[in-house]
């Protein structure tokens, strides 16, 4: 991250504003992944299968698929990156961070009261992140344009952002990791403009920067990111229409962005699509019904 100006100004002015925005947007990401839990699409790709199990909160099932993939391809970085995501969401679920009530209360996110992360889960999580990063670096040393390696770096850094912000509550630290994740996504898109999943990261980066106060945006720099909320929406649309691994995640992020930007009809449309695509997911149906009832266009909320 490029920081200009005095350290004192950063501490007294920028840091609280960044913390507030990072807290709210971390909530947005977590709510999206909570809603994504429940999709039942069958996939042949073991990474897709593992993510499907993760979205269903079947953590042992996801680990079993990843263990098999790692046993057959121990030098491949992507399975380790997804493994780190499984450990992250297991811990978020165990700590109650994924409860729906959590996402309605910003004060609970910013509260500095210590939670008790499991040290063994943390060790395994950080090892999975390191395994993904080290294998990606080893691959890139001989094949600097390997798209799978850049994808693994992007994913593992993304979940490290979430652990740093939500479990350790180090919001300023999570911002610097978010910058690195964005750099990996930008590199991946230069190598392959059709790596549409990377637009989840670039779209989130655009929305993050665009949500910061104007003066703070002067001192925070992300590669190839202008802080345009319209560009954020465009990037998320690309991932939502053409993504492979994170298409549903992008749709849910986009639906929440539309709500924040006072476009509830667009949000309702996306939630309706998701409810039809993932009929076994009760949270999507509930949120769709709630929004439709508020707009007077659909059934009342299901209890």
C-alpha cells in the first residue's frame, strides 16, 4: 500500500475511517459467503466440489476432497488455497461470526472485546496459506505466467484478509493484505482477461476504495483501482455472469452492493435468480422474500 503524509495524520485521521469501512465491507463479504452456503450444484472439478462442500458448511467433506487432490498433486497450489478457506470458515462458524444477527450490528464487528480463536485451527490455517503461497512461488519461479499459481495466491491472500480483520481484528493490517490480493488479481487478468473470477477481488477493491472518505483515498493506493463504485459493479457483474468458481458469490456481493447503493430492485432480481439456482438454500429464499415484501412485489417473509 502506498501511504503519503505523516504517520501521525494516518493514526489520528485515516486509520479510524479505514477501520470503519473495512469492518462494514468485511461484513458484506461474510454475509455473501453465508448466503452462498447451501448451493448443491454437482461439479466434476475437485476444487469446485470442495468449494461446493464448503458453501454447504460440510467442512469434513471439503477437507476430504482437498486431501485427495493434494495427495495426487502435492505441488499444486490451488488446493492449499481452498484448504485455507475451509479452516477460515470453520473458525468463523465456530466463533459465531457467521450468525445472521452478527451482520446487522456494526458495533459487534468493531468491538475490541477479545474472542478466543482456536490456536490449532489458526496454526493449520496459516500453514495452508503458507503452503499455497510457497507452492505458487515455486511454480512462478519457473513459469512466471502460470495462471493457476496466481489464482492460488489471490485466493489465499483473500482469506488472510478476512482472518486478520474478523478474527484478529487487525483492520489496518487487513487492508495491506487486501492490496496484495488485488495485485495478484490484476496480474492474473493481464495474463488472461477471461479469468472472470478475479473480478470478485478487483470489484471488491474498487468498492472498498470508493467507500473510503475522500481525504483518506488520497493516501491509499491500490494497483489499477480508481475507487469507482460503478466500476466495482461492472467488475462484479463480469464475475457474476462469467465466473467459474465464484459466480454465485459475485452475485450475492452484487446484490448487497445494490442494496447499499439504493437500488433494491436490482438486488431483488439477483436474489430471485439465486433462489431459483439454489433452491436448497434457505437463507437466500428468506432474504429474497424479506426484500420482496418490503418492496411490495412478492410473498411475505418466511419464518
